[in-house]
C-alpha cells in the first residue's frame, strides 16, 4: 500500500487530521488497533473550545454538533457549596460547547466512511520504520495477514501507551511528568443536569464537578483516593457524596439515576519533547496528558492536528517546509500554557493530602480574590475558552 500520510490511531486526533487532509485533497490512511465498536464506545471529555469547534466545521463534520451541542457562556465555581459564576461571554466574547467526545468520534468515523477515507480497524503490531530517512513505512497485521504501508510522513495519534513515541530515540526525546496524589471517581447517568452550566466545586471533603453530555445525560465527578474501589461506591453513596460537595442548591436540582458507567481516573500531567523527529510527528495524548480539570485534553489534540494539517497542506501545495519544521515548537508553546492552566486550576479546586491550614487559607484567599476581581476572572476565562491555535514559540 502507498499513501502520503500514515496516521496511527483512530481517536479524535487521528480522525480529525484525516478529514482536514481530505478536504485539502491530501491522501492518508488511518490505522487503529481496536475495532470500531470499541473506539466509538469510549467515554471521554465533553467540553469543546472554540478552536476545536472551528476545526470540526473546517473538516465538514459539525452538522450534528451545531444541532445538538450545548453552547455555554459561563460556568459555576463553588467554595464549600456557595457558587459564583464566571461569565465567559462577558469576559472574553466567547464560550465553550458541550458535546461528548464519543459523539465527535462517531461523526468523524461516519465522515471517513462517507468520503472513502481508508480507515483500517484491528491493525495489530503496528510499527513505524525508517522515520529518519526519506521513505518511511508502517508495518502491521490485519486478520493474520502482514501488511506494509509506504508513505511520506507518519503521524502518531496513538495515545499515551502507543508505539510512536517510543520510536523516537532516547537521546533525542525528553519526558516531563507530574502525577497527582488523587483521582476522579465519575458517574454517567441518563438524568437531566442539575444546572444549565458546569459547576466546579472546592469542598472540605474534596473536589466535585457537575457536568453533562446533553440535556438528558449528566456526568459527575468527585475527587477520590487513587486506590478507591468502585465496589465501595454504590450509586446511592455516590449521589449522597455529590449532593454534599456540590451544595444545597445544586443538590436540590440533581436527579438521581442508575449509573450507565462508573470509573476511577488517575490525574497526571505529561509532556514529551520534541513532537517531531525526522518524518514522524506526534499529536494528542501521544505527546501530552493534562489533568481533566480544565477540559484541555481533546482540545489540545485538536489544536495539534490543526497546526500539523496546515503544515502538511502547505508542503503538498507549495513545497514549503516551514510549517512542518516549526510544528513541534509551535504546538509545545500551546501545550505548556495548557499544562500550566490545568495545574493551576487543579491546585485551586482540589484538596491535597499534605495541605496544612496555612495552605488551605491561601487557597481560599485565591478563590475569594477571583470572586471579587474581574481581571482575575478574565485570566481564568481566557484560558478556559482556549488560547489561539497557533502560539508563538519561545
């Protein structure tokens, strides 16, 4: 097989890149280890920045998003159950859109099928080769048959545990990591949300988040220990804990329903540099992970492939290399700003195990300052709605 771009991984990053390239008549093939049902069934984030929405529109896959997505002009930030509102629209002129990552993935896969973008599920043993030379390739196995895909470039969108990052020599790449001493226990339920907008809560018992996927499906989280066992959290106990942390007003509007999905997710920050080596590019979780507090994971992945798509398209249209040569530096400039925001917002809203009374009062003072200061709220809002896709590299 032969193509221009070999994309490894059919998560939102790889699928979005495939459609951005298709619109520009650049050939690509997407390889995915799992089957279609598994990829479409993964429960993930649901808050889209304006940049992400714009890229989905550019890729021609935003019709259902426009019809079903929920535009949000603000969100709530609560201190021990007392909430105040961050007016995203008033502070920045923009907002976010709630539309589940599961739905984004389905829309992108449907577009691949409709437009004939080669999408190979069940690709086992995927391995990139000769990324330092002029003729890279990817080998893999499907249904027991060995295959080889020759290409001009390889793009690794295969997540944190994928094979592409490890293809970069150890003396070239460098990883930075911060592991948080807690996780999120989440519940997904077919129940209307307890409010029109998200609520982030800093409570003496720990962080809580009231979120949603639609007007009839809610997503809630509480801060928990990393070794928390799901069997210790029957639905009734989890709903009671959410009511306690979110406060009486949100609790009164909360509809309790059986869990469709329940899970514990660890929190970490991770960045790998560089995001390009030879003819291999990394995008999304293959290169970086953020704690979910600021809803940056999917949005960072989308911004990566937006920058990369521009560089690839420019290369094939004009023979230009600048966009590809500067991809890593420009993507990392945005990544590190998002890492900073996610770290700060997590530190602001969570209770850390080693937090003494002095640290707790500092945290409360910062929350009170944000509540009273429009400039502080503007800084928070600018980061929450998302920075421009292209950031100036240092």
